[in-house]
């Protein structure tokens, strides 16, 4: 939640935050260059740190860095107040007074929303592993086979780094060259559909199912 404070009145003005889908859309499309640059740079540094150090070390250093900043600022403001003999109080008082408790209603809403996605994922897993649709299960098998080669070259952190680079670059590139990309994607989709139809025609079970 965004806050704007006045130096004279120390009043807090609450700005209605954007819904998460809109916020993420604006973030990955670089609508606010400073905000996106900060998020992209911070997360990339964290991922690169995780690639070089252990999770415990990275988390510890991040907490130490945050504490260093807040403690230094707290001491600095205390010294300034003592020198100027002002009574401004705690520099983080506005944030300490914020009500950040999660209500039971909000918690249940988050849980219910998560359960919808979890149930959908479980149904998909059951469909794929119990071969409800042979082609879909074969697609998963081929994808997992390809991932074995990917895993032999890249580790999880490297994939996350590549994923972040793609998330913050592909959408803006697609937006700029949408017409050309859609043209080539359409050609690839038609070729893939043609190959899948040929495979389905050679599988007796699927051909029979379509005929019915």
C-alpha cells in the first residue's frame, strides 16, 4: 500500500493499490521504468546471489543489509533530533502504527482462491498420469524427456534467472513486434497441428474415439 506523508502534518494518505493482474501487467511491460527496473534488478541480484551462495547466507545478508539501513537511519534521526531539540518522535512511527493484521475473512478468501487452483492442478495431474487423453500424456512424456537434457545443462537457479530475463524482455518485445511474431507463430501452430493430426490418425484408439 502506497503512502504519502507531509513533513508538516505527518498525515498519511492511503492510495488505492492496483489489482494484482494490472500491477503485474504494468510491471513486465515496463510501464513505470523506475519501478520495473527496481524489481527486476533486485530479484536478479537475489537470484545471482543464490547461484553463488547458499540460501541461508543470502537470506542472512539481506536481513543484515535491511537492518543496517533501518538502524543507521534510526540513529541518524535520533542524533538530528537531539541536536535540533525537536520532538518529531520515531522516524518509522507512521509505518509502525499501520494495521497489517490479516483478517480471518481475507485469509479464507486467499485460501479458497488457492484451493481452486490446487484442485484444478490435481485434476490435470490425474488426467495426464492415468492417460485420459493419450496425446496429452505423450506430450507430457516428450516434454519431460526434453527437460532431462535441460536439467543436465542448467540447474534450478539458472533456469529461474533465465525465466526472469524472459519475463522482463519477451512481453515488451512481443508488444513492439506483435504483427511479425503472430505471423510466424501462426505458421508454427499450423505445422504442429498438422503433425498432431497425422499422429492421431495413426493411433487406432484416438481415430475410433473421433469417429464416435
